[in-house]
C-alpha cells in the first residue's frame, strides 16, 4: 500500500501534505480499512525514504481531521467513523480541564439520592416543609421582599442563621454569611477561589472529596492525612504542613463521610492549636452536625476559631425526593466578598424562593422539629442495620459500632473489595476505593439513605459477595 506513494519534490507542496493526501486517498478508497493499524513510522521511513518529522506532521494533520486515531505506544489507526462529519467529542472531553467522574457515581445517580448521601424517601419531609412553603409563597408575592435580597443572599435568612449558628457556639455577623446552593456545589468555586494548579490540598485519607471530579479538575496536589479512632491525626497533619508549602486543609468533622468518625473535642483542640500556630487555612464542611443523634453536639472548628482561619460550610439536610439545596458559608468578611463575586461570575446562586422557605423554617422552629425527627430516623436505621450486620457479617467483617451512625464503614480483611466492584456497581452500597483510591478492604453502607426493606437485603448481598470471593 505504501509502494505506490510517489512524491513530487518540485511541486512546491510540502512533503508532509503530499503524504497526508496519499494516505487520505487510500483510506477513502478502502485500501486502509476502518480500525486498521497503519504502517509504523519506521516502516514509512524505510519504504518512502522520508524523514520522521515529515511523517509526524502528516499524521498529525490526519489526526486533526479525524481520519486517524493516535495511541501512545500502539501507533496510528484508521478512525472507525472518519467519514461522519461531527466533532470527536470524546477527544474534547479527554483534553478538558474537568475530568469525568467514576462510573459508580453515574450509576448511583439513579439510586434515590444516594450520591448526595441524603435521607431515603422513607423519611417524610412534607409535614415539616408544607407550611414553610405556603408562607414563603405568600411572602414572595410581596415584591418588597426583593429589597432584602443581595449577592450575599436573603437578608432575613442570614439574620436567622446568626441565631442558629450561635446555638452551636459560632458567633457570626451578617457580613460573615453567604447563602449558597448545596454544599457539594459550592466546593468547586471555594477551592477555585483559593487554590491553583499544583496547590497543596490536605484531607482525611478516606473522604468524600476524593470522589468529586470537580475538585480533581483543579489540578491540586491531593495529600491524604491519616486518621485514627479520634479523627484526623494531629501529628500527621503537622508533618504535612511542614513538608508542603501553602496548604489548605479540608475537614469533615462530624460523622465523617465515609468513616463515620466524629473528631473528639480533645483532638479538635490539638488540631486547632496547629491551625493557629501555622496560620493554616481550613475549609470545614458540616454535612451532618445538626443530624448527630448523640448529645451534646460536638463543637465545630469554627466555634473554636478566634483568628478567622476557618471557612465553615453548613447545610440543610438532603432528603429524597426533596432536596432543599441550601448551604451557607461562614468566613472572614474579605472571603465572603470574594466568594460572592466568584459565584456571580460562575452563575451559582441559591434559589430565592427556597431561601424564603428556609427562613420560614428557622423562624417558626419547624427546622428544629424536623431535625429531631431526622435524628430519631437515623438512630432507628442505625439500630436496625447493626442488628443485621451482627446477624450476617459477624464472622467476616469488622466495624466500629461507635462510628456507625449515618455511615457504616465496613471492613473485610483479606478481601479485595476493589476487585468486587470492577465490573459491577450496586445501588445501595459503595466500594471503599470510591473515597480512597488505595482502599481495597472497605464497603460503605448508609442505612438512612436506602429504603427500610433494602437494609437487610443489602447486607445479605454484601455477605454473599465477600463469601463468594473467599
């Protein structure tokens, strides 16, 4: 196929263009079939007596046209659909800054809200929100309420949050609060605002943040910090601070996703001392503080923050099928101003009606009645799941009952759980490597996120997988 290629060196047309034309012609007439591997550069150099750079330029042209695919180490192949005049969208996606998420995440998106770790539809949220929604609708008809809205959010809601935050020991002024959509949604603009490609990002070794592709798209240096039964290791944290320049710490201190660990008050004091010593910026995300069923509520890092080192993100609990999609950032005034500007440019803002409804829930006290019901719901699901774990997993698994709340972090020593999920995904439980790329022994179950009749079924299925792999 190559022998018939002849170059006209006197035509004025560069040799690489002539070569590209010749190969293109042979693809079009079928001499080179779809998916067929093209001759190597070495072969072309030998048969055609031309240089390597000429061949590379010709092949780059054909790759750009979409007629040829280039694969590192494998060489060049005729594209399967070279004659269809559409962009190679997969190539654009592959080159883009944003990296696709795990296949598991896409699969779990149909799993009743599991991907955002909200409550299952068994929890009836409607008694707690109907009145708030009705009152919010009346307030929204009064167009004067728009005068209370700014880039920082709905003023009455921010005032309600000042009182709410004080209940957990956080003293904030109105200018310290920014209303946002769901907490996961705002993580990208927060870190986009503070970090850049190569910035050092410290986080608990097993953490939901590992699964969020938006964060990886920023190109940060993700640095896992070991944790023990009391939470993030203060010793390992200090080592990382000394080793890496200008780091930021991401921490999930209450019923941490996925381990369920609640950082002890003593450990928080140790970590806070390190934070102040090194002026370490911290982003504290509280998914479940208000849902913590054991009293007293553990103090947040923000409640211990006297110098403004902590950016605090709180949120309304998620529930399927309702997702109130509401969170709030509490931080230094300059950070709030900066983040509000970034979110305006990114088109990220909380729904105005939902802000009015949330304010109604706080002012009426209905939010606190709802969270009491949520705590009872989670506690009951916990007790149910613990009983089934004892029944079906006792001889094959390990779990720390103290850390079993919303999250059940189940360990199966000697079993490669990563291999179990290689070609199969399950809607009611998650592989450990979803949260820690190196993890091969854990499975996460969230009893409060799935229907009650699925709890034992899921645990039996886990037991079957583990025993089958033995």
